[in-house]
C-alpha cells in the first residue's frame, strides 16, 4: 500500500509540473487574469470595448489609414478591496488608450465579479502618460501615488509627484483629493529597497535568481544574483536623470547561469541614465555599449517579502 501510494503521488506531481493539474489557489489567479483580459470595458471609447487577450483595436479613423484607436490592459497590476461596503471585494485595474499619436491615456476601471465573470461598473481617466508609483485601497478609497505632468512639464516628461484619491459614489468613480507631494529627484528613492523582475521589458528574471537594489547615502547596493555589490549614484541634470559609477563587489563563485545574469545586470546598472515608474515598479533605463536601449523593472521589496 505504501508503494502504491508513492506511485500515485509521483504521477500527480508529474501531472502538476507539466501543467495538466493546477494546484488550488493558482487556478483562481489564472481564471481572474483571463477574465480581466477578456472583459468588456466602458467609458474609454464612445462604445464599450471588449478585450481579447488584453488588447482591443478599433477601425482606422480614415479608410485604409494606419491610425486607429487601441486599448490594452496594463499587466502586473490590480488592487482588491470593498469600495461600496457591500461585503464583496471589487478589483481595480489600469488600462491604456491610444489613438496612434504620442500620447497614451491611462484609465482606472472598477470590476465586479458576478457568476464567474467580471463586469465593469465604472471607469475614470487618470491622465495622459501618468505613471503609477504605488496604489492601495484604504477605508473604501482608492489611493494612488503618481508621477504626472506639472504645470510647466512637457507631457513626455512628467516630474510632479502627487497623491490622488477616488471614491465610488452611487456606482460612479469620483476623484476626491489630489495632493502635490514634490518633484521627481533621486531623493524619492532614498532608503527604498527593490527586487529585480525584468532585465529588460522582454526578459524576465529566472525564478532561481535574486537581484536586489537599495538606495542610501549616494550609493546603491544589494545582491547581484551571486555576489554582493555597491556603486555610487548621483542626480543628473534633469529631474529623472541619474548617473551610476562602476560597481564593486564580492568575488564568490556561483553557477554559470547566475554569473551571466550578474554580469548582464551590473553592466546594465553601469549604463543607467534615467529612472521613472511603471505600474508601481521602478524603471531604470539606459543604453548599452552596443547602442541597444534597455529598461530594467523592479518591484518594491516589501511588496514581495512582507
């Protein structure tokens, strides 16, 4: 009997890792993501738009023209909380909308789960090219820390830090409070700790690699997949510009693939020239010696390791 039980356990484990069986808890997350990526959203275009795998495209503005309305779900972000005190959580997601120009409007949508499907009960414009630094639901209020264009900023390059608050009243989102909290500078990152998610937007970090980044006292430091490192960092000429010095670190040997990740990360870090935010993540951007542009994305450390 013990031998038979062991065989069954091995078979189940094999099916699980092959994707034929999904552990409880993961299935709900998968269904949730699929539901949001294929839901219908109101208040963005003149008519409701139904996403397909997170995207929607409308007809060209001019017959045979290239410009057309597009809407997409911003990945890796949602909030959950009870906004209307009915005892059930709503889900908050972000979407982008573009008409083919340089701008990209950011919308916030409140989604309610009903009979296994998501219904969009209200949508609100957050702004043109507004960047989310962080968000939460507190006492029924949606609170976003954002980076947005100030009075004298070009829309391409926002520098104003603000905290904005929305509430749901009779099924409609209404912005309640906006507090300007400062201007973008390296000081915003002082004392913060981050975990690398992506070496580039297209290259996620492998699950067995850990790369961390801490800011303090004019230096950055952390773990670079294998060794510990530190480097000087200073403010550039413009609010979002930063310059990093060469990294110094320990010299412990590690598996080859971790050493390669470490080399790639430290090389990119030395060529970082600007920082911003993307869906609650820190974005460090620069240009490698071969001329390729890159953006590394980091999540707040406390968000992943409470």
